[in-house]
C-alpha cells in the first residue's frame, strides 16, 4: 500500500501544539488534542490604500499590484483616472469623456474604457498608455452598464442598456469594434471577466440573476449559476478561474464567489458591503475599489488566496484609568504604558502606569497641567509643555516612580506634540497666543532644549510619534481641521501623505514609517483610525468610543488609547487596545465524516 510519505514526501509528524511553518497539505498529529490536522488554502480580503476620489459606477483594469480605476460618479460624472501600485493610488491622466456606468479591460499601461453614460448613452472608446487617454474606435451600439473583458488590442464588450437591456456583444481589435455573438440572455449591470475568446458573464439585471454565460470567441453558452444572484458587482479573473464580489440583491452585499469553469463556490466575504465598484486582477489576487453603500466609497480591498487567514484589525476594551481626564500626555507601549497630567474640572498632576490590563498610581508630577506632550518609556519618560492657566515651558523626567525637573522648553506652549526618548526628545507645534499656532521644533538632549527645523504647517492639537531623527507629525488645527502629515529627519520637516480624515485632538502611536492615528474631532468626536506606511494613510477599524484629546502610546501593531473627552458626556477613563490586522495559518482538523 502506498504510504503518506511516498505520496507527499514527508512523514506525519507529532506536535504538542500546532506548528507555524508547515506547508499547505502537510498533515500532523496534535498529541494534545488527539487529532490529525492540516493547513488548507482559503480566500480572504484585506484593506488596501484609499482612492483619492470616492466614487461609484467606475470601471477597472489591470492587476492587484498595477491596477487602474477610471470614470464614475460622485455627484457628477467624473473623468478621473487613478493608478494602484499594490499599496497606494496616484492620479493618472483624465479621460477625454467624463462618464459613469462604463466598462473597462486591459492593463494599467494599456487600458481600455468604453460605453457608459454622459448625458445619454455613449459609444465612446478610449485607450490608456499609462499616462494619457486617446480616442479609439466607437462601439457599434451606444450603451450604459455593459461588462468588459480582455485586453486593449483584443477587448470584449457585452450586455448593457440602450433604450432597453441588450444582449449585443462587440469585439475590439485595437482600433475598431465588430459584432460578436449575442448573449443568450439580455441584461445590464452584469459582471465580466476573462478574455476576448474565453469570456465570462455573470449576474446582472435578469431574473433569476444567478445566470452565467461563457464565450468562446463567437458564441455564448450557459455556465454554472451564481450561488447569490445579484447585479452591480465586481468581477476579475479568467473564464476558468473567475471571481465575483460585492453587488446588490435587494440590499448591498459582501458576498464573494470563485468560478472553476463549471461552478461557483462561496468564499470569504468582503470587509465592506458595496455595489457599483470596480474590479481587476485574477482569482487569487483580486482588486476591488470604490463603489457605494449609501454613499460613494474610496476604500480598496485586496483578495488573496493562500493558506493564511487574514484577521482584521480590532480595538478591544482595556482597564479604565483611575482618574477620568482629557488633554493628558501618554507614552510607552501597550503593555507598559504611562498616562499623566490632563484636565478634569481642574489641572491634574497624577500619573498612572498601565501593565496591559490595569492602571495603577505612579508618582505625581511637579507641575499639574493639561495640554502637554510626552516621550520615552514608562521607566524613562519625558513630559513637556502644557497649560496651567498660562502656557508652560516646564519639562519633567520620570524614572518609573517619581518625576524630576528637566530643562525648560525655549518656547512655552500648550496643545503641543512630541515624540522620541528622554535623552533624545522632540517637541513641535502647539499654541502660544493665536491660531494657527506655531511651527517651531525643539530637540532635547537629556538636559536642555535647542531649536530644530521649523514645520511646514504651523498648528496646534496635532499628534506626533517616532524618534528625534525620524519623527512624524499629523493632523491638528490651523484655522480649520488639518490633514497635513510631516516627517522629520533630525534637522528638517518634509511633507508626507495626508490623513484621510482631517481632525485635531487625536491619539497617536508607532513610528515614522508605521504610524497610528485614532480618535479626535472633525465636526464631532470621531472613532476614525488610520495607519501610516511611510507614504500614505490607510483607513483601519474604528475605535469603540468616539473621543478627542485622548492619550496615546504603543506601536502600529499594538496601540493604546486612553482618557479623552466625549461630547455630551464629559471626560473619559476608558482605555482601548489596538491590534493591527495579521495573518495566521488556516488549520483544519481531519475527520472521517
């Protein structure tokens, strides 16, 4: 009899706990649970970088790491084009004709956009070369809401609506469209994938809207039905490895399905329910962008198929502070944090230490104050600036039990930000006597502050993280809410990617290339959370409790938010712990059933 070793090339191993590095399909015996186990591949969605323009009824093309989205609708038809590099979108050349509910295909450097709606149905076709659109040959049938497949020199357009739904199919050769075989079922708002000679059409405005058809270059034949009938969904992949995601049934859905050339199988749901989105990529590396729920969306999701399961980012409740307060300072890590100063109904000098589950009292500050900043660790901390009834220049150093005076700031200020270490601190921004605040920066060497390079944007109530030679400043208030981000190299500030949500009074954690911003105030207190990758901010899971002027500590993968102010409620003692998205092996127990 053939053994498992002869088939797979490995023996069945024994482990007391599940391993972390075995290949997909490898079987082992867990001696603790008394079960045979393996790692299986599965599909999952994860967040990508937000688009510059939130919109729906747009078209897509390209791959997951070189994607293209164009056209669509905000409150008007748009001509905007954006290019995706696998993490962030950047602006490309505008289309010649602004339009919505169009179709697309091809690559980021050789894209094709066609059909859609301007003030009426259009036949317009445009070709993209990676920087600009030029006119191509017009469709034979003006239509909106068609689907597309193929490449720029071998495109396919099918379905849509003229004055009624249509079954018409057209093939593009790089310069002109010619008639192809009609769909068996006329429909609009359908999904499309594949190539000109191996096309795939699915769903749409047909009853039942589970129908799938396959194209062989001349005729359409019936394929396997979708499990969830819908329209206005995204599509990607090939005829034998297709991907359908999102859309609307009677409600907007997150459903994802994979096609194997015969039948559709349900896969992991999208993170955000949406319809009228763009799709691109292949079945194992799909890209979804834009769309709408009740409003236009800018967020992007990436689909991957592997033996790893994506666990989304999450906030969880931690132990409450002993003293509810706002406008406090914070430093340290998620499991070894420090909160100090702040305001209740008066200025606070109390300090609290966090151990990952509970706060305990630490040494009292020499100067009770609010609106201050901090740097360093729980046992080697630094507090500076703030407000006592007037702006403060006071600096204090913490040794894990008591505060002692340090060298004063050169400029007394409140609503200040800071980062770094006790012996290499950084203070920047803040408020002296008038908006928009100050742009001055100061560097601390363990005993005295000296002037550093000025920020590009003067502001107060901003957030800061990082170290003295690699600092990060973001958000704040000028004469309005700010989304500006700046990076410090030890001597000068340069502009970074803007926050997606302009706000002030937000919490902070992390480093210059892995930053975390959360909470704050827009037109009301917010739960918004964003992660910075050194280039751009990506929207993440929202906090549980909306608040502003809270303390922050930790890293991008393990952040800590505490205290703050809740509009209509007052000061808060609530603590929340952030865990960034991560992956783990998809373990399966093998049974005989």
